[in-house]
C-alpha cells in the first residue's frame, strides 16, 4: 500500500490549520510519532502520513457526533 508523506506545511494546507498549531498543539497530543508521523533516517525532519491523519480525523469526528432528544420526540444530531 502506497502512503502519502507530507511536510508540516503541506499538512497544514490540507487540513486548514496553521503550521505552528500543528507543531505546538497537535504534534504529540493527537498526532503521534510512529502512527501519524515519522522522522526519516532518525533525523529532525518530520513527515506526516496523510492516510493515517485522515483516518483518525474521521474517527474523531464521528465520535463527536451527539444526539439530543427533544421534548417533541425528534432527535437532533450535532
């Protein structure tokens, strides 16, 4: 299976986040080394694995889907 490797700037463009947010807030909290990104050849450069990031963004989005029962019996989905 082929994987798409992205720099921080390329990932930021795809998901519409500032690169600093990815580096300072997402990396090592929701984007994990060995799962969502690698350091090729043990260096400092980081490459994100797009397929893994995209998969987990979708999983987290579906986990946040909530249902609110209304008095009328209708269920609102958030």
